[in-house]
């Protein structure tokens, strides 16, 4: 489609654009042909974006016009204009133009060391300190024969040396009493005089606010930093890839800088000055990667306020919860189906009561599995699955949603970190919230799961899930809810923190930008489920005994304490861990599959509800400028930085 559109509506070429611009502004003529006067040239050469971001004086336009007017006719033909536009589009055009400007003003074929000195002396702004070319820092750059030609590459180095020399001279003038620092107002003046072409107005403002007093080492560090922006860009990109919350802290940045670059690439003071300059005054505050735009992009055109993620409205909070709920439902159904046969074996083992003669139907979990398949068929392993899926969807969904919700509200808004107590609280809250769905689900599922052995022993006829619900009633569906809470709260309080730390500390999620595979997510989920599942088995045994309808000759229980006492007295302490191994083999892979599915779905179906950290600034990226517009902007900034009029 894009190719067809381009064929039907081809973009203008650079030549066609130049011709249109020339025709629109040319008001004079040379030998009967249209031409641009100085005023015409000023209107034609100023790019809209460049002019908006960089003040352009009439003096600057006159200087550029003198470079473009090679024939000294006082007007430019289209060929002159097109050649100058082509010059602007070349890399480092600002230095080539400056070299031609020096040679033109001195009426020589090429700029010499004497021409460079004379040019800066005659075109210096009245507010700028005189450049001391005889100083130790400058005299070696323009040494040698006074009339030798200075190449464009050499001139670029001279310009950089002049910039540093002007920093020293301006600081010396502002700190005339040698107090060791200058005020924020003086710093603003110094930056405006020495680095205006390399700093956006927003960054200059930030720096002035961040440094009530600025020392000479801090100012030198800032100028040195501006010459290392390629290295800084690489570190920021790497830090962004490895960040779990989309923010970059000073500690993370410093760690990556020392790891990926040589020891002297970025000094501690340069890093400190950089973070303070872009708004991170507190060393512990993490910031958005977009905050660095003010440093990287001279076209940055707004003040930065990017340190905190946006707060969600009530409507968007509900929408996000609904989204997480939906994904959790699907993930929960996947996990439940995956391990349901193990769950059935676990339930039958826990309901086996050793004091009743003839009740030992199964010797162990594996024996139980074989007998179910033999007596009831493979489908017998999935008895009660339908109500399980009906209930497990909201159960797992509310658990996952509640965990995410509580974690999001407890994490540090600046660093995104979550302390261990908050992780445990979030998990426990998730476990408590799910019981609303878990208890009715469990009691129906358990009664369906034990029906096979009841039928085998000549007990009551089989019931459907609907008949069980009718028989129990609303209150009956919440029988054993205390034991359910006793199981689910500690389970989730253990599971979610262990899962998070396994991903981070064992499998290395986030380290060097690593993203975990499905196998690693499954492994982390399964490993986290092992201690969580086994340690809460006693509560699960009590819950099962309370929720299963007792048959003739079996003990009945009035509550959690009564059940615990009778089980201990009649069956001993080992009874509390009946089905523990089966529970581990069920819960561990189930939650591994559920969490892996949940995170996979989140990554596969991402939706931004507005709470992800966002840059509220309007940044005009350099990529939005054409090559000639960028050349024009850089040339004007060089002239401004050197205070050339």
C-alpha cells in the first residue's frame, strides 16, 4: 500500500524543494533572472523549526549570505542558493562554513592562523571576554607559519579549544575574588556565553536550578560530559533494556558505565552533574530514559518533569483490573487442566481415613492413579473438571489481579522497588481474596472427585455438580472457609515472593536486558510452588476433611480445631501431610503453567492503560530536521557559541 501511495504521490526531491523555496522568496534579479536579495535569503534560509529553536540575528544571516554570494554580486542566483543548501547538508557543515567565512572576510583563498585570530577579534560580541590566543591552552593550536592554511578538521579542534578557553575566561571573570564557586545566576550567564549551541534552553534552566553554587570542577565536568554524549547514549540504552520498571537510577547508570566502558570514560563528578542537570537532584531518585532527551537533543524544547509514573483514574483502574482478570481467567484454566489428574489423586489420598477398616483403597499416590484409570477409565481422572474450570477462572484471575494491584500500590513511586514485607503482604492479600471463589469450587470439586470410590464401596448414587450445590445451599458452600483461608493466605504469601526472586536472582531476569523464556517462567513457577504447596498441606487436609461428606463409621468434625485434634489423636501427625507429595506435584506445575501463561499473555496482548512512565515533554527530535536544516541550526549555534557577530 505504501509503495502504491508513493507511486501515485511521489515526494518532492531536494532539488524540487529548493526550486519551490527559491521561487517563493526571490524578489530581485540578476541579468534578467530571478535572484535572492539579502532579505530574501534570510526568509528563505530560515527553516521553520530551526528558527523556532535557535535565535537567528540579522548579523548571522549577513555572514551566511557572504559565504553563499561567491561572485560578490549582492544577490544569489538559484545555482548559488542550491550550492549553499548542499553545503549545509554535508556532515560538519558548520566548520566548513566557518572556514569559508573566515577566508571570505579576510579576502583570502584559505584561512590562515592569522586570519582565524583576526576574525575572532573583529567579530567578537561586546559581552564576550577577549580570546587570549597566546595562552598556554591555545597558542599551540595555531602555531607554525602565520600564513599557512588551516584545514576544516583543524579548525574544528581550534573551535573546541576556544570553547574550553572561553569557559576558563568566563569563570575567571565571574569569580574575580577567587571564592571557588559562582552563583546560579552567574552559571546561567556562563553557559549562555560558552555552550548555547550544545544546550537546550530547558537544560540550561535545569542546570541553573540544580546548582545554587557551581564550582569550576563542576563546570569543567559538564563541558567534558558534552563531549562524551555518544558513550552516555549507549549506557542509557543499555540501562533502559535492563530496567524492570522503565526507570534509570544513578546507581544503575554508574554500574553500567564502569562495566561497559573504561575507568576514565565517565568520572563520578560527570555522572553527578549529569543527573542533577536533568532533574534528578536526589541520588536515590530513578528517572525516565526520556529525561536524557534534554541532554542529547539540542532541539529539546520543554521543561522536564518525568520522574513519576502517571496515576490512573478510577475508570482506567477498573479497566486495567478487568484486563488482568481476563488474562488471569485464561491462564488459570490452562493451569488447572494441565494438572487436574494429579489434583484428583491428591484429594482421594487426603480423604482416605486409616482408622476405618476396609477404607485403605490406595497404598500411595501412584497406586491411586492406577486404580482410578483401571476402575473408572481415563476420563475418571477428570471427574469434576467442568466446575473446576468454571470456578478456577475467576479464582486464579482474582488472585493474580489482586497481587498485581497491591504490588503496584506498595512499590516505591521513585525507584519502583518493592520490599520483601510488601511482596508477602501482596501475595497474602491475593490468597485471601480468592477464597470467595475457591471455597464453593473446592467443596463441589472434592465431592465429585470422591464419588468414584463411594460408588465402588456401594455408597450413595453419583450426584451432579448442580445437585451438590442445591443440597449444600449458599452457606453450605462455604463450609470449611476458615481452613481454606488458613491454606490460601500463607500459600500465596510464600509463592509470589519466591516466584519473583527466582526469576530475578536465579534465572537472571532483567540482567543485561535478559527476558525469560517460557521454559524459564515455567521452571520458576514450578520451583516456587514446591515449598508453598507442601508447607500448607496440613491446612489443606483439614479443609478436605471438613468439606467431604462423612460416610458411615467416619469421624465428623465441627470446625478447624476439632478436626486438627481428632486427626492427631486418631491418625497421628503424619496424617497432616497425606497427599503432600501429590499436592506438590499438582500445585507446583499448575502455578508454573498459570504464571507462565499469564505473563506470556501479558506480553503477547499488551495494553497501556496510562500508568506506564511517560514523558510529558514535547521533544523536537533532530531526526525531524532535514540535513540542510540541521546544518543551518548547527552553524547558527556555532556562531552563537563563539559569540561571532
